[in-house]
């Protein structure tokens, strides 16, 4: 996630936003970094640490193992739907205002 902050700061700078300016696009980009880091990890077992914990708990509870392909077959559709819903909610909460 930290590497994207540097990229977004350069994008914001390229838009001509100066430090201390209240810019909705700049704010929106920074919020999307945090949201993307949380939502994007659903897709694969190694996306976020909680996925590995969930696999371990499922194996303990059911006795069945879940491999990478099985997790990804379910995780990717969930991730895509969640990304779209997250984008929609963020656009409602933080609508972009053009200059």
C-alpha cells in the first residue's frame, strides 16, 4: 500500500494541487488507496493474511482443504463485486467536484 501513496502523490502534484489545498480528486485518490488495499486482497489466498486464517479455520471445521485455484474461483468474483460496490459507496460519500 505504501508504494501507491508515492505514486498518487505524484499524480496529485501533476494535477497542479499544492500542499494544503482542499482537492476532492486528491482526497478521493488517497481514500481509494486504503479501500483498494482492503478489497483487492479478497481475490487470492495470499492477498491478505486473513484469507490464510480463513482457509485454516475452514480446514479445521470441515476437514476439507481449499487450494489456491478453488479460493481464487470464488474470491475473484467476490472481489470484483466488492470493488464495484466500494466505488459506488465512495462516489456517493465523496462525490468528485470538478474545478
